[in-house]
């Protein structure tokens, strides 16, 4: 069994991907253990010796920050916080994302600025390592004082409450604790805040979405290249000189990747009757590239966030400081998540336009990509489905980050709505995956009408792999299973562009 040691070394997207996909176990490094214990010891000493109130440790929360709490009740205060804040509703968060929440919360607590007990962090690791997944709900976070409600649901099992998923089944936490011989954690001062304040709900959605988008970005270029071939498009708009004089990295990289994908193609190199292509083909580098540049910004934001301390108050033992500030505020993530949704929506938007062109009966292709249109509707309605998904994405791309609503009697008077940005961004990403699958379904069909001419070796191998799952359509049949098989193909197909261009997105 592989083990990933939590430390102050930067957690990368590749590491997160490997940890989740390859079933790594988590463990704390010796340095992380030392920092956690040092911070907890400092906090205990501070509570014993300091008379001045410390927010959330010896006071109430939010607008109750001026209410003092006796030393005897400090643990009860934290337990009450977790229980009272578990007010989530709506659909259950996918287990893969909750598992990411556990990983990212452990990472954030490991830096020794949160004041938690070592055994609290270790229990989170125990949940992760044993695939004990707390039941968390999508709705309830304003993305400001951290993801309070979803993180409360994630934390309930620590104190023996709530429900978890174990081996795919929802069971009461107490049953799982009994099964493993574990006692509920007795929370100490500040621990409830450390668990609930933080951006791990937004961060987990963002990282999960980014890992999908890194792959979809490459697939979008591959499928666009196939559509360009099937539509008998021109290669000149992809020449490097065109893009070097505009300077945008994503644009330059997209054109370079597509030239590489189509290297050696008979179709792209044959003489053309038409002088230029529609924008959905001619402007692939500009549109795909702009989305790549946006995603790179989003990745920068999330790379910072998953390696950050985001609870409150923040403890600095070496400086003898406990500071109540606002690292839990999700505004950087909210803006980035809205940007991510828009970038993905545009990949989908231009993809659907290429699908539309392919079924339009142009450039020697039969209407709706069947040999006997009229009797057969062919690929008429997959384009409708794609258009429906594109339209929904447009609606979902109304930014959440420009919204705010007052809470906690005005103490929390500006919120990020980053959690809403996170959940709808993932819906956009999943829609994009389906839109690209429909374009592939159409483009592979259209390519057959160009025979005996061949595309590049790369495209021919890609299509041959696809054809093992989805056959050429000669006459009308049930299409929705073919679309689903196309989606599954995109999720599973190895992407092996034999060039450094595969790096990044």
C-alpha cells in the first residue's frame, strides 16, 4: 500500500490525482506532528494564563463574539458549534469530493496554526484511509466564514454523530466507531472552529473539477482536430506565425498541439475548394486557447489554496500571537470558479457549433450524416441535445461571486457565495464532457464519408479505439446508448500525444 506523508511540502494536483486514483494511505510526517503538538500546547498554555477574550476560543461565534465562555465550557462550546452548524440540505456530495475534503482539511491543519489536537487530525486520516466518508450535503455554505455547514457535516462523525458511507452504504456513525473500536473525539478549545472554518468544500470541488478539465482540455483539441478533418478544413489558421504575433500562450499552444495531432494527414494536406472555414473551425486556437489561459489562472488560485491555512483565528506560537482575521473568506475561489465555469462553457459552445456544421449537409457531407436522409433522421437530434447542454451552461455561468447576502446579524456582511460557484461549475464541466462526446460521435461518423482518404496516424488510432465501442451508424437506431458509450470512452481513453505538448492543459 502506497503512503503519502502530509507535510509542509507543496501538495500538487498530480499528487492529489495519484492519492485518489491509486488508493494512497495518508500519514502525518514527523514535522507535521511536531507542529500540531507545539501549537496545541501553546494554545492550552495561553488559555490558562491569558485573561483577555479570544474570539471563538473563550467567546461565542459570529455576532455572539462579545459573549464570554467559562473555561469549563470551552469543549462544550466547540461540540455545540459542530452540531448547530450541520444544517446542510439538498443532494449528497459525491464521495470522491468528500474524500478530497478530508485530505485538504488534514493538509490545512498540519501546518501548526490551527490549535487542534493531534488525535483529531489522526481521526480524519483514519476516516480517509478506511474509506469512511461522512455524509455531506451540497447546499448550505455562503463561502465566507469558511464552508461552515458542509464542514460541520464532515466533522460530525468525529464526535460520534451524523452518518457516513462505508462500502457504499449509509450507516450511523456510532455503528462505524463501534466496529473499529474507536471512541468519539472530545473536542477541546478552538477545535470546532478549526474544523468548520476553512474553504475545503469549495477547494475540493475546484480541485475535482480541475482534474477533469485538464483532461477535457486535451480531449477538446483532439476532437476539434477530428472535426476539422471531417469538415475538410484548412490548416493555415493553425500556422505558428499567426499566433506568435498575438502572443497569447494558450492560443499558441493550441495551434501547436493541433498541428502535431494532424501531422501526416492526407485530408488536411489535400487542396481545398473553399478559401476559409467558419469561425468554429478557423478560431479553434483563439477560443480553446483563451479557455486554457483562464484555467491556468484558476489552477494557480487553487494550488495556493490547497496549501494554505484557512481557519480562524490563526495561531502563531513563535510570535505569541492569536489573530482573528479572514483567511476563511472564499472570494479568491469564487472568482476563480466562476471563471472556470465560463471557460468550460466556451469550450462547449464552440464544440456544439462544430457539431452543427457537420450535420448541415455541407462540403460533400450528407445531411445529418446518414446515407439515406429523410427515411433516416440520423444525427439530427444529438445536435439538439448538445444545444440543450450548451444553453444550460450559459444559464449556469451567471456569476455567483458578484452576489452577497448579510448573515449573523450583520457581523458577516459580505460573503463570497463560492460554494454555489463550486457546485454549478462542476455541473458545467460535466455538461462539457457530454457536449464533447456528442461532437466525437458526429465527427467520427462524418470522417467515414471522406474515405478512402486518411487522417493522421494519431487521429486514425483514436477513432479506431472509439469504434471498438461505438459503431458507424448506417440507419436509424437508438442513439442515447451510443452517446453514453461516447461519454464513457472520453472518461477512459488513454491520452498519449507523443510530444511535450501534453504537459499542462
